[in-house]
C-alpha cells in the first residue's frame, strides 16, 4: 500500500492541478468506490457539485481535500491500487475508472479515481477544529510534520511493551511509516525488527527517527516507490525509489553494508527484510 512519500507525491499533484477549482459534475461509476460514504453515490455526487476545492492536505498515509466554507472534506483512501489522476477531458476512460469529477473552468482537465482492486475509495466527512476529517482524528502526526513531538515519541516507546517495527507501524503513535520504509529505517539504524522498544535509549530512538525521515525524503525526491503500475502520481508516472532500497525486497541479495545475504521472515501477514549480521536479533531473556 502507498506510504507517506507516495501519498505526498499525489497530494502535491492535487495541490497543483485541483486547488481552487469548482466542481460542476461528479459521476460515481462503481458503488464500492464510495462505500465509506454511507449515504451512497448519488448523495456523494450531489454534495460535491458546486463546491470549490481547497489545497489538498495529508497526515501520514491519509489524504484529503477540504471544500471551501463547508467544514467538510473529501477523504481519499488509495488502498492497494487506487489512483487519483488528472486527465484531459477527452481522454479515453481507464478500464478501472470508478469516479469522475468535472470542473467549471477552461483548464480542460478532470479528476479521475481509478482503482483496479476496488479496496480504495472517496468519502465526505466533517472536519475537526484542527482541520482533519473526523474519522482520522486519532491518527498521530508523521515524522515529516514540523510539530511531531520527538520526546513524546520516545516516552511512548519506553512505556509500551512492544517491538520496534510494531511501534513504527502503529498509526496512533507515528503515522506514515509502512512496511517498506520501516524495513529501510531499521536497516539504516542496524536495529532488528523484534527489538523491544523499552530497550531503546533516547539517542537510539532519535537516530531511528532521523533515518525514517531521511529515507522518506529520499523517496519523495524520486517520486516514491513503485513495484508495479498501480502506484502512480496524478500524471500517471511511476516513482523510482525501488532502485535505491537497501532492505525491502532484497532477500538473498548481499547487504549493501557488509555483504551478508539479506533475509526475509514472515511478520504479521507481511514480510520483514533484514541483514542477519548488521541487525542481530535480540537476546531472549532467561
């Protein structure tokens, strides 16, 4: 699923191509694309018509576009294969086009939500006083957020009886980090994914955060990570950070630091990739 860098790339595209435009028509072409909007597709389309989009926002892996003067937002959930594309009005429809949004200007482009696996969707939500859609008010700030509280993060790590990768993927503790960038940050930090968080000193926690920021900023610079054609930016272009990965997806390939073959282990219905020499597993207590 898209993580922070991929969602931020899409957000920047929406900021450039959609902000300030007024909706004239919405077509919902598949009901699953609005299943998180309980009132249904007709209500979704009617409530969007005539609304002006403000600048798209993001927290962690969540993306939304506020509507001017209404206190509501369109929340986008990309799921496994969702794409928000800005296309010329006359362009042929994509095979898996689910929602089309047209605007009242002469720009000649429209916004399309395309989703092959139909796990994603769009929905309308009231905003909290902080400007977040109410359904994601519990999501923590992400490490690229200037207001992210490093001291609170370290205290939470020390207090929780969990392991470091579980903590990195806990969206109520730190948002935006998914399986790919967790493995990358842990490799750079020389930390095993099962290291208990209570054993992390403040300097080690700060180092881990720094590596998480670095790897996500590097991914942002090249458009994110694309392993197939399902993740693209609003212009349909793929990212290239998969060519720079040090851990994720590199089973049996030599570690870029010590040359030891990388390993993969099943982990919470996912996989964890690590170097058995650089990232030694924690010792079991007697």
